[in-house]
C-alpha cells in the first residue's frame, strides 16, 4: 500500500535531481555546455531549462554551477556582474583560461566515458 505521507516526487523534482546529480560529476578543471549537461542528465534538448534552473540555485550551493557554459564555451553571465565575476574567478582558480569571454572546449570540455551496450 502507498504511504500517503511520502508523496511521490514530482516530475519537476525528478528533472532537477537528475540535473544536480549530473552537474555534481563535472570534475574540477572541466566545463560543459548547458545543452550537453541536459543531454547527459537524460533531459534531452533542455539547455534553456538548465540555465533557468541553475540561476535559481541557492547562494550557498556546493554544486559546481560555474563549470556550465553557453554553446561554444561562451560565458553567458555578464562580466562585471557579481555572478559573472564569481564564475570567471572560480574557473581561473581551477586552471581554466578564458579568452575573449570563451573557454577552449577542446582543451577543457568534459567528456565522460560513454558506456556502450
């Protein structure tokens, strides 16, 4: 019998959990795009949703949100904004170089091992 005190997770909660679990795996010194993160989390083509959801993280979140970039390695948070400056500082502390508001995806992009089968 289903216990009514433990309501099932909503679809939105399940999506967020998948996103957070995947984001938590991005290693230091590596970056992913919003779209790649959505794909890896099994959320399909949800890059904008990923961006919106990450923008709502609490300020004390331990998730490495700063490792998520726009397509082509572009940093979408504006330079001079508190979050944009924090993102750039965190990336640089991890040894990621930023040139013309972009990160070299070939060099710093995260490519998790794909499981075949």
